[in-house]
């Protein structure tokens, strides 16, 4: 198991610009966000009420999720009306090209101060990358479980998301092995592999420059385990759609 290449909170935005990625340990995430870690991890109970993903083309039942959209303009966070999640086939060869409708995040989570602070802070990082502007944000709470023996965090394989900034926040990792994160340059040979293990660890990706994936998970001996993440994407100009 390879240790993540953690950077200091103060260096995260510059690392996104220079290296295309930044990884923060839990203390670094709290410092970067400007909130106690306990406030951010207070979101974790919302993962106990996610809904099965009925769109998995491999027939799996290992993924539960919700999906909501927001616009952050300066310090203003606005939840948009419910809309489908859509990606072009160029970015998701397995599940792209179709409208996928999911239940929205819990209303209490959508207005939770730590969640809204996270959206605002990510928008500031996106401003650093592309200039200040409104950001169109999709929020995906995921639970990948091992009830069927194996769970696939990224069944589509190594990919980009077609956005400007991707954030992957680890909320829980229980009774599993695997789930290694792999990040590669989109236009070069360089890459890294590491495993996020501590709740509150955060991966930030400059999406046009980096390809990413997470390897399958298996139970570590217990009957069932799971990996909970919050994936947030920020895109300029509007949401992706057909």
C-alpha cells in the first residue's frame, strides 16, 4: 500500500496549477477548508441512506449514490432544480451518452454548513485555475460495498470527467482491501498510485490534465465492507448535457 503524496494545505492550489493534482491528509483538509475536521466528518451519516445505482452496465449491485447540482457564484451557493447526470462517451465509454437520474442528496446535507463551505472553497480553487466565474457543480455521494464479493469504484476505468476540477473526499473505509487510487498525466507517461485510508483525506485534480481511477475493493475478512466517498466536479460555462 503506497502512501499518498500529501502536500501542505497552503500549497494545494499551487500544486493544482503546477502538478495537476493535490492530495491533503485529514489535518490538511481541515486547514485548507478552515473548519474543524469533526464538522466535515459530521456529513458521513448521510451515506447510510444512499440509493442503489440502477445504471451499472456490468450488472453489479455494489454502488449506491445520490446526485445534486449547485451553482457557486462568489460566496453564493444555489441548488439547481433536479437534473440528470450526463457524460459524453468520450469521457465515459461505459455509461456515457445516457441521461442518468438519481435521487438528490438529503436536503439537510445540501444546507449543512460544512458542505456549503466545501463547495465555496472548491470554487476558490477553481478560480485559481481558470479565473473567477460562476461554477457549475455536480455532487456525487458514493458508497461502494463488497456484499457481492467485489466492488468497483470506477467501473468505467481510467478516465477524465470533462470538467475543470474534480474533488474526491474519503468519508469512510471499513473492512476492505484494495481501492488504490491511480492518477496519470493525460498527455504524458508520468503517474502515481496510492491509497486513501483516513477519513477526511482529499484528492484534488485539474481534470483536463489528469486521468484517474480507483481499483476494485474486496472484503478484508468481514462479511461486508464499504468505501464512502464524496465526488464533486466543477465546470465552467454550464453543466454537461446531451
